[in-house]
């Protein structure tokens, strides 16, 4: 795994990691990670496909972004401001 991607995953929100792990088990895959936008501490992980399942976790908000310039949807951990986003 590329060091930057590994570092971002290791420092990622534990709540969003639960969703991420479930999505990977269901066949989705990580295609990119990003750090520092829109907030300096924000980490974003992008999945290749739309979310396969729906998740309800305390203090995690689902947003249907549906903007081709950005991504289809996201889960945001309100305590860390980390984001798990999925492509179209």
C-alpha cells in the first residue's frame, strides 16, 4: 500500500472505519485518500462504487452530494470531520 494512503487509513475515524471495512467486505474498494481539505485535519477516503449498504452510527451524518464534480454521497464523522465518500 502507498505510504500516504496507509498513513491516512491508520489515522482515520474509528466510526468511519467500521463503514469502510464493511464496504470493502461487500466488494467496494478504496481508490484514493486525501488530507487537509476542507479543514487541515480532515481525512477523506474515496470508494470506487456507490455505497453498497446503509449505515446508522451515532454522530455520523449521511449526505447525498450527487454532484459529478465531487462525488455521489458521503458519511461524515462530526467529531473528527473525516469523510468517507463514494464515486458514482
